[in-house]
């Protein structure tokens, strides 16, 4: 495994960004905030880079960051067709947890959670990580058995989770209705280290750190073609000209198959809309994240006071970034059973993102049939929590050409060989 203590390579003094600190805030307050620098540069694309990463979402940016931080590679461009973090990274409901069932999943999600715990310090950027605790409610006997099994598996994996009885659930979440009309709460799988972080800040913090290492983040730059010769990619065609590279990394979530088509191979991914909504802001009433998978909904309260609500994916393959009415209705109906007080709330905003689903609901971090193309996708409905861990593992794969222990089981070969990592229960709705 890579050296966890490696520091980013030093930049020339003039191009080093000023550190954010309490002293910096005081200094800027004294001079009417006239001295803040842009958080990341906006350079013109060069004609060639060692590594080109497609997609400036959390996973693309984290891959770039750990390539620089852990492996000393900084000749990198991250190409983004829209704006940085404007894909699923800026659209998700920010739930972070590592209570997965299978060993390879527990390893990468727990690595990610550990990195989140110190990410603000590492990036010198406040990602507002809030380990407020997370409960997955058991509302059927089947779920009771399933979550108890997960708690035992997590215990063996060294991941801290516990099974809790209904009385403890009520103590942690006073607004909950334990005696739901359809499904009473029978207990829950509790992960005290789980929680949330500010999604934009995660993207912005990584972008700032990448830019500080001299990497180019190029927004409004859509990849429209991929050219290969002799089984190796030579350059990408973009809306801002052709860009050559030695290695190409595709990190485009719901658009991964579109890019794979350009490169001439297929990915076992389906793209569907997943949507979320927030209420008007109210006073603090719930300081835990709660997921109710049987009734199909989950909820947390943002720092602004909005209740952040999500449900399941749309039933058909699409690229709409919108979502549909029947899901909003289904999700709200489900949550009203569990939290009757939300029936009096006004909903403020609704949005959707296009998530990349694999058959076993586990991600793909892999080489491809084109020798120097790598893919990182398939995080589906639950990849926000994985951003630091995935970036770490992907950087190792791209730098060395071979996966390290965290990525080894997530290669494309598993679909050919039938070595699935079945997380359909953990990832079906619970993000
Ligand atoms: C409503 C919703 C709720 C969610 N809730 C959670 C949650 O609570 N917890 C959790 O862990 N996960 C959650 N997720 C999933 C999570 O958001 C994603 O798994 C994660 O953000 C994926 O990050 P990414 O960097 O791979 O993709 P993205 O952030 O989507 O980034 C991919 C980028 O690639 C760019 N791109 C695509 N094609 C091209 C091209 N041709 N050229 C250049 N750029 C291109 C896109 O514009 C995009 O910015 C949720 C998702 C949604 C939609």
C-alpha cells in the first residue's frame, strides 16, 4: 500500500496558495476581504499531459489529488464538460457510512471514512464533515436478521457498527414514530462514526489542492472523442481542442458508458435518475441520519435546518437529471409514516442526478481493454461517501498500472468470472 504520510511535492513559493486559518480570516477582515485568492486556477488547456482525467466530480478530483500527494505525479489535466462538482457530487444527499456487508466493500468504504475524518486538515479546506451518527432502521423481521448479520460482519472486519433496540432508536431520534402504521421500527443498525459532509466543499477542497500542485482543472471542456493507435489511447478530442496523454482515466459516473463507447469497449453499467428534495429550514430537530429502507426513504437535517430527503432510483434508464413525480410522492409518503411531523413541512427544492448502476451494486476501479485507459465508475447511489477512498485506490492503480489491495476486487474481470461483490441490500436505497 502507498505511503500514507507522503506530503505533496513543494510548489514554487509564488504559486503556493495562502493557507486558510483563523489568522487569514482576521487579516482579510481588516482589509475588507480584498486579498483572497481564487481557490483554483482556470488555465487554458495544454496540448499534452501525462495523465488526463475525464470528469471533475469528487472521484476524478480525488484521483488527481492522491496521484500528486501519494505518487508525486502532477502533470495532470482534469477535464469537465460542465462546472466542477456539478454532476452527482453536487447533487447528492451527502450520507457517509462504511457499514457494508462484503469484505472488499467494508475495506474501501472504511478507508474512505477514515480519510474523511481528517480531510479538512489534509486539504486545509473545511469540508464540514459531521460524524453525527447514522441509523438504518429495521422494519421487518427480514431486515432485523439482515442488519444483525451486517453488524456481526462489520465486527469481524473491524468496522464499528452495532445493532440497537427500538428504545435506543427513540432516544437518538425523538421525532421518530416507532409504531408506524405499516411497519413498526424493530431496531436499527447504528454507526456512530457515520454522518455527512458538505458535498460542494469536498469537490472544491480537492480542486484547490490539485490546482496548488500545478494540475490543470479545465471546466466547460467536453470530451467528444477518444483516439487510439495500436491498442493505446493517443489523445482525446474535446470542445476546447485535441489533448494528448500517456494515460486516460474515465471518471464520468452516469456518462461512463458514453465515454467507453468512444473508446470502443462496453461497460456493465446502467444509468438511471436518482432524486432528492429538501424542505424549508426548521429549527434543529434531528441530529442523526436515518434511513428507512423498507418504506424507501431517508432523511437528515442540514446545517441550514432543511430536512434533506431521498428515496430510490427511477425505474427506467435515462439521462434526464430530473426525476419523476411518483418517486417524490412515494418517498414523502413513506417518511410521513416514520416521521409524522414532516407532513406539516413545505418542500423547497427537488433535483436529480444520473447514477451509474452495476448489477452487483459495487463499483468498478479497473484497467480496460485499451491498455492505457482506466475506469472508475459504478458507484451508483452511494459514491459520495467513497470519494477519498476511491481516489486513493484509483491513484495507486493508475500510477502503478496494477490495483493495490483496496481496488483489487473491483476490476472489470469480476463480471466475466462471476466474482460479484453483492451489495444490493446495502446499496439498494440506502446511500
Ligand atoms: C440524488 C442523489 C443522492 C445521492 N445521495 C448519496 C448519499 O447520500 N451518499 C453517497 O455516498 N452517495 C450519494 N449519491 C451518489 C453520489 O452522488 C455519486 O456516487 C458520486 O457523487 C459520484 O461521483 P463522481 O465523481 O463519480 O461523479 P460526478 O460527480 O457525476 O462527476 C462526473 C463528472 O463527469 C463529467 N462528464 C461526464 N461526461 C463528460 C465528458 N464527455 N467530458 C467531460 N466531462 C464529462 C460530468 O459533467 C460530471 O461532473 C447520490 C446521488 C444522487 C444523484
